[in-house]
C-alpha cells in the first residue's frame, strides 16, 4: 500500500538534483539515511565528496555516527551557497513524510548514491564507547 502526500507550494523546484559530481567544490544539499525509511540527516556543503568522507570515516563525532546515518540517498547541486543553505533550511522544516517522498521520487529503492560518486559500499560504523 502506498500513501502519497502532495507537497506544498513552498517546496520549490529542485536545482540540479541527482547528477554526477564533475566538480568537487560545488554547493550541495544532501540527505543521508541509516536505511530505507530510517533515520534521516539533511546537510549542506560546498564539497560533497569531502563531506561524505567525513561522515563515512567518522572523522567527526555527531548525529550521523551516533545513529549510523551514512547512506547518501539524495542530493541537489546548486550554483552558489546561498540558495543551497536556503534549501537545506526549507527541507529541515518539512514533515518527515515529505522528505521520504522527495527521496523516493528520485531514488525509490534507497540506493547508496555515494557508490556512484566513487565510494565503496558503506560498512557499518564501528562505534567506540568510552570506559
């Protein structure tokens, strides 16, 4: 059974969504997931490849490492940072189901798009817990 939610007029058109990353330094909004329809993380960066590396290698402690949210399931490229930041803020205000619908419109099987950007399939993060 599928449920579809009509997105409101505030969603705005996606800008250069889902394409190949020909330039490492390009503003992007991205969505990471722990699994299909799992925990979601929305971020913005000027260098998606470097940021994915940080998420995948646990170079920084935080939400994505704590909840194993490392699978790139959606991204949009922009010409400048200002509209990318505005889009990130917009997506963060959306209801969860709208975010899921956005991902499933472009990536219905929740594939890890980072593999297409040159990353190996993600291994589960190894968590080091303190004493």
